[in-house]
C-alpha cells in the first residue's frame, strides 16, 4: 500500500505544474510523437521564477484527466513501486478543479520574479489550489491535509498527508515550446522526496505536456501529457537504468471552463 501510494503521489504532482526557457525547436513535440521511446531530456534549463502560461489558459477549469497508456521500458529487470497497480487506472477519468491567474493575484505582496515587455497580465498556475484539488481527487479528502508553496520560490512545495507523511517537491529545470499549430508545450523536471514511511523515498519525475486551445467550449482546451519517472542516484538500480525512465504514463487532459 505504501509503495503504491508513493508512486501515485509522485504522478499527481507532475500533472499541473519560470521564467520560460525555450527548447530546441520541435524537440518537445518530437518526444511526444515518439512515445514510448524516451530518453532523459538534456536541453532543459534551471528553473527560475514561475512558469508562464498563454493568456487563453487564464481562468478556473474543471479538468478531466485520463490515463490512456503506460510503459515500463526496463521491465522486468527494473519496475517502480506500484506500476502494475496503476494499470487499474487505465481509461478511468478523474475530475478536479484548477485555476490559472495573473501572477500578481497569487503572489500579492511579494516581489515578482517575472518581467514582460508588454502590459498583458502574467498568467501562472495557482499551485497550492491545483495540487490540493488534484491530490484529493486521487487520494481522497481525508488523506491530504494541505499543500503549501514556499513563499520565496514557486518551484518548491510541501504536501502534508495524514499519518504525519510529507511529499516535498522541487522543480529543478524546465523548457517550453510553441509549435506551428499553436500548441503550447512544457517540460518540467521535479525532484521529489516522500517522508514518513519506513525510509525516505526519492526520485526524479519529468512531465511533458502539450496544451491546445480548441474552437469549442466543452472542452475548450485539450492536452497530451507524458510523465516519465527516473531513479535517483541513491537507488541501487540507478546505473542499470542510465538515462532511461523506469516508468512512463500518458494522460489525456480536457479543460472545461467554470463560471
């Protein structure tokens, strides 16, 4: 149960997380097209400030997230905790609320780390709101007590779970790309530490998401997302895995506007 919970939590917080660092043209979209062939991304840059989203993502949304595919590239030699159990989530949609807002409303009273060259509001994710709703949708309200974002850095947050357990998440690197057909693609790399079990559990998660604005309203945005799980250097199988992920999860996200 604990191992399955650990992996589920890691996947949850890769789903909706800057100054923007642009990837080599077409690199992120090419990776999505090549799924499940996947190697660790090398063109990401250190994460500074928050991730800026397009203006058309501003607002509150009901998101329907559906796991549509998964793979364990190194199985049966290396398989992450809970991987087989996550097959039960295939094609089972989960719904939750998220919101993207002007950066000044979320970080009011704090000095902004982001500057732009025009007067358009800077749209960022409400990380605490989004992560709390997402975690409770997967784990239940009683399992997730609170989510707190570091007031000095939007890239660090702590999720407080029942039984005195915690998940510490740190965004260490990111890249973005805008394609010719106006898809907005992001990649963020997380270091995540689960505390409260018999021993701390650490790994690295890379989340790549392609958002696309639709001409309809229900849904108004769709997204293709791949979450790749890598072993930490402390894992005994780290050198066996090399630059390959030990688990891949592909999701379809649909965004429905909320008044």
